[in-house]
C-alpha cells in the first residue's frame, strides 16, 4: 500500500483510514464505521451503516447524545460498539483506537495502526486547547478555520467576556442564548461555574442533550423545561432567567429580549454588538488557523490530507501547511457529492 492509499476522503465525505475503517460517512467498501461525534455533518449515512457495517464504533458520550436526539431504538438497529478513549479494537490486521478531541461531549480522534506499524490519524473536529496531539505517519485534519483570515486576534478571555455580558443582560431581564448542540451545554457550564444561578429555560431537545452531559459529569445548573408551569410563571413575571435555544431558533425566539449568539466565526473581538440588544460571543469549539498548523507541526506526519468535504478551506489549508511547514498536503475530495 502506498502512503496515500492508506487514507483518503471520498466525495460523500467518508474519511477512509487503513483498509477497513470509514469515519463520519457510510462507505460500502469498509466494514468498520466510526462516528467521531454527534454533530450532523459527521453522522452522514448512519442509517446505511446501521444496516450494513459489521461494527460501528463511537464513544459512550456520542452514543448517549445520539440516543437523546434520535430515541434509543435508533442505534439498536445496528452493531454499535461503544468504546472508551484509549481502548483499541482489532479488526483483522489493523488496530483502531479513539482518543479524546476537545470539541463536544464524546468527541474523538481516530488512530488506525496497520500491520506495518504505520499510524494513520483523523482528528475529527477539535479545539487544540485540551486535545492530545497524536504523532503519526499520515494525518487527516479538519479544516473549518483553515484560512489565514481565521486567526483569533483577541487575547481577552472569552469566558470572562461571556459572563460579564450575561450579568449585564440579566439586569435588564431575561437573557436568550443561541448556539449549537454541545456548545450550549458548554455555556451553561461556564455560567454555572461563575455562580450565575438563575433558572435555565430550555426546550425539550436542549433539555435531553443537557441531561446526557450531566450524566457524563458536566455541571450545568438548574434546568426548567419551557412547557413546565414554572417556565410560564417566569416568563409572565419577566423574572431573571436564561433561555437556551438551538441556533436554528434565533429568528423566532426571544426577539424582544437581550440576546447572545455563541459562534466561532468571529476573529477580532471576544464579543461584538450585532443589534440593539443583541451580541455575538466568539466561543468556538474548533481550533483557529494557528491551532490547526500547530497540530500538524507537533504531529509530524509525512503527509497531510485536509477535509475539503465539510468546509471550503481544505485547499487553502493544504497550501498553507506546505508553505509554512514544508509537509506535503492535499485537500480531499476535489469534488463533493451530497
Ligand atoms: Zn463538530
């Protein structure tokens, strides 16, 4: 097997590692499917995988999140094997191991070791802060912020900025916070640790995911379901509370209230005012451009493949890796089929 036959990304977004593994999309040539984490763009083709793959590997945290989102019977249709970080699964002559990725609950990097001892790694989505760097021969890396324009230029602590903004908002009444699954719970944890003890009002999908995070030892605060009597009372009296909703609800919920969107797509300041009572907080669960390069530098691969399926910066990141680090790098796939 030549170097680039050991890893590639297909036009449908499957990250192929070694001979047997496909990560984050279904691929008919691979018996093993890995789900690196419970974000939708990493669960492509899961119904087919449940029908056809010999084994589907994911962490317990990822499994619990998918159970909460899809119902428990969903994953029971296939041969899902929950694995711990660091636990190795052997399939014929290759070993597959999941390692922690600092992203959302349960997120994992994947390492395949082939029979020659070559290490092939896929980072999945990650934030470099708490992600262990895996040394390897071939590295497949995410490219969400793979452009030099995506450098966080601020050094102010984003957590402190978020906490002060929420405290400021609560003086005026309820605060609504919008983010993606996983990030919402990270915000709850930050606010709870800062002793912001007002009730957290949540819809059912956010509630279910939050309960999973609590089961995995995150401490989030006092959750109130939006259809409970207590929620109606809080809203009627306009007592201080924080509503947490998925980003998709931001155009229809809490329109007259103090609002905060958490998003990584902000590189110049930790917070930015975007409307009369609306702010953006630059809390990201991905590495910025410098973090991506740092991972590659410390991982010391002979070849890098950048994920050009889930974002548009694959090509840019591959060029920048070659320019700054002198390591051969290619973006895959060249074309995308959805
Ligand atoms: Zn993700």
